[in-house]
């Protein structure tokens, strides 16, 4: 069974003086449903060179792919930002497939030099996407990519023109602005796309 490394969001518990890395359990369930094991990637301390430590960590795991998860806006937690950019550096060097979900797709875009812009009516709603993917999706974000990265193809956009799905077929890197793990029942279309990416 293939192993996918998944990045994690950060929760702060000020009353305990703790910052915790967390991941929705449905992420694990989704990828198990697709036939993969998952390993959570800890957000790395800023004290150590992130890429060096991350490379040693991932070489021990020898993952078959990387998933950049959702949650937290870019810039809120610098250690998470650096960890996820480090994951992309590693995936690029090792020619690993990548799936970026919501924030994860934004990370892909920012990694390629695209800016984020605020959007309205995209948080806590469902809306229609059009393009190669035409369906109703959930939406939990307040920012969108200003445009499609030049190395990528646009697979879907919202009715307002916002970028909703991108792919770099040369690298096998993909980004979706919806959360497949948050569907009451996992959608067959999302399951098939995950399998196509990591198989």
C-alpha cells in the first residue's frame, strides 16, 4: 500500500501554552478509502534548517506522494508555510505527485509566484464550478489565486471566474479549492481523481 505524507494545520491553545499540529481524521479515512496510508508531517521549528531536517525525515518514510492540506491562511503560521514549501521542494527533487487541497492549492500557486486575492461568498457555502470539472463543490476559503500559474493548466473555475482547480501534468501536481474529506459521503469523482494522481 502506498504512503502519502500529509501536512497539518496548527491550533493554538493559549490557556495551556501549546501549539498543536492537527489533521481532520476524515483525511485519513478519505485516503484509506482510496487505498493509501497517510503519515502526518509535523510543522518544523524555525530553529533548524527546514529543508535539511525535512529531507532526513521524509527519506526515512520514503513517501509515494505529498498532500498539502487545508486550514489556516498563508502567512498566519510561518513554520507551517516553510514546512509546506519544504514539502514541495522535496517533491520536486524526488519527482513525487502532489495534491493541494484548498489552502494547499493556494500554497502551490504562491510557490509558483502567484498572489492571493480576497473573494466573497466562498466560505461555508456550496457553489458550481465549470471547466473540465463541472459539478457542485463545498467551499471554505476567503482567498483565491489571482490567476493560474504559468506552469499549470486551469481545470475548473467558479462562476465568478475564481480559480478552483489546477494541474501541472509534467510534475503531476494538482490543486483543488474544495475539501473532498468534508463531504458527508466521499464523492466517486474525487476518489477517482485521487487514484489517478497517486497511481
